[in-house]
C-alpha cells in the first residue's frame, strides 16, 4: 500500500490485518473515492465565501478561481447540485491534483492542514465503505418492489457514500478500520449496546422512560460501544440491546422497531455527536409541539414521536427513544430516508421527481407559513412510497434543530410552547435558511442529482403554490446552503455559516463549446 497517500495506506494496512479479503477491492475504490471527495470540495471552492478566493471567472473549458496570493485554480464548470463524481483533477498553477487532501495542503490556507487530514480520512473511509458492498444490492429496481428491503434499517444501510455535498462525507476520525466495520451502517453490522445503570435521582428524564430499562431505582441508559471504550472508559459495557445502526451511526433500530439515539462524542462530518442536557430536557415538549403542527399539513407530513429521553446530566451519557417510521405506514407501503431514494431508481423519472418535489415543498412551506422551519435534509426527512413506488406522504424525525417563529405562530392563533431559546426566531432569513438549505439545497438536490433536473422539478412544483413571501424568496432569490467547507476552515467561529447558490430556477447555462 506504499504507493498510496498516508491515510489511504494506513487504512489499507489496518484492513489487511482485520479483513484481508477486502484489500483488493479497497485499492480499486480509492481513485473513485478521491474523485467523489474532490467533486464535493470543488463545489465548495466554486461557491462558498472563502476569504482567500478573490475572484471567480467562467471560461470556455470550465472555471478559474483567483487566490489572494496571486495563484490560480482551474477546474471544470461547477454545477452546485451535481452528485456524480465529475471532477477528477484540478490545476493549481501548472500542477494537477487528483487528491483533495494534497490540493488542500498545497493551497496553504489557515487551518488547511487539519482539514486536509479530514479529507484524507474521508477518501479512505469512503473507499472502505464502497469496498464492503455486496454485488447487486443497489440500485433496487423501481419496478420490482418485492425485492425492496422489508425493515426500515435495511434502506438506511444502503446509503454508502454519506453526505452528498460535504467533502467530509465519510470522515470518521477516531474510528479504527475494525470500528468502522463494526459500527458503520453501510457495513451492515449488528451492534451490541451496553446498558449503564444510573440512579434515577441523578438523571434528568423527559417523557416516558421504558419500563424494561428500569432496575429498581436505577435507569439503564443505552450506551454505544465506541462511546463506552473511548469516552467513558467502560469497554464492553455489559449485556445490553442488539440493534442495527442507521444512517447517523449513533441512532440504531431495535428488533421491536423502536429507534434509540445514543451519545457518540466523535466528530462525524462536521459535528461532535453527543446529546446535550438541554436537548434531553426539551425533547418531550418539542416532540409534542411538532406532532401538533404536523397534523396541520393535511396528511402531507407525519412525525416520529420522541417517546422518552434521559441523561446522567452529561452529554456523554444520554439516550433518546423514538418511534420507528414504520408506524407511519400502512399495508403495502414502504418508508425510507430521502437520502436512500437514489438507490431505488425512482428519481430517474422526471415526472416522479416533480411529484415528489411538489409533495416536499408543499409540506415544508405549509409548516414554514405556520411558523416551523424543519431541518429537512435527506437523513431527517423520509418518504412513504406505495407498492408501485409513488410518493404518498412524508415522515420527519429528530426535531431537536427545528426553528420556530413565535410571531408566525401567533398570526395563526397557535400558542407558543415553552421551547428553548435556541429554537426560537422570527428572522425570516434564519427560518428560510433552515428549511431551504436542508430541503432544497440538500434533500431535493441530492435526489435530483444535477442543477437541470432540480430546476425542472422545482419549476413544476411551485406553479400551483400560493405566492407567499416564502415562495417568492424560494423562486426569486439565491438559494441558501451551509458553507460546510468554510465552517471546517473556521474552527473559531461558532454556529452555522452560509453561502448562496444560484437559484435552480435561474441557473446560468454552461459555457458553449462553440
């Protein structure tokens, strides 16, 4: 493996020790993984407000970026909504780079070395994820629903490549190869969660804690085995619950259908995945409020309720229980995350994509008008399909990061519940960023796979929508999206940072070859 960059070689050497049969496939997947991460990075360089990029110029053969130190980057025209790996190399001056980590190192920008290390890990982990896939599992034929997975977690484990637009789509620093294989959903493991007994008087509980996880005056809090070993110093964790990891890795499906969200104090893509004490305290109120508001969408959207949550007053030891999305389905119906739609083959049909986009925008904009902005990215938003593959309705889960407008609620005669201050805002820009950035620039763009496909679907979907201020903003203004690379290169800046993408309805056509 010495011919590969250090991170790729390191993972290759670990893989040779724990799963030697995968090494040849891993080696074959590396070039495609580099192109996939480089494509995501090029999108960021082309569209995010990075302070050391001083100019962008469309040229006949692509795009030129001018750097503050006088150097020039040259690459292909950048469609901000494309999901295929179309960038195989970018030139910095006269040198071509096919490796996103090496390109980032060569840029020599503030905090670039740390980001380059994350990109290198993303490439190697993505190749590992792809190497572990059995043949003939994706895509599932759209016209053969009898071949579709039965369990909801099976769909989640078919999302192999992670975030469609984040360069850190598969970065899992702190996870060995053995741990990625043991806990990563795309590797289809069964995970044994430990149960940590904590006196109930020392816990904060919200909602109803499961009776089977009580032991006298103690609560048994599910603990992820990675957390047990690396954070709490309790390797093994004792006998616990057998579960299947979902897309978020720290949320798992139990045999009885319920989902449990565990604390996982590791950085995955951008964020450390623990569970704050405040989120546990607010979970029951947020869930009940969101369920009530979802009931006002006329059946377009349903919510998986948070049944109970507990924390030992520590973000490192906490858990939340949720209903399975299967509770929102009927006979002959299938539910899967929007991020899994590309493996069904369904989005290949423009009419299907237009119908799904109309459903998603109708539900999201209805709630936004009432006063709730969902973070409806492809992991939180699920779709219920008929046995013929038609989109019937939506399901939303994980309400911790929704935004709520007291002023909008009041206009509709809705009482403002006692929610945390972080969830409350009347700023229309903040509300639209939350919904449009996750739903349109995230879930819908990732499903469409390109700017032209997204443009056609949104154009069809908005024709019948009332021309509210939110709809006018969606159709006439630039589309907000999280500046994911800027955020990784700005470790001292808390919170989300944003960029503006070309509105999909007014995309500039690519330069002519004539």
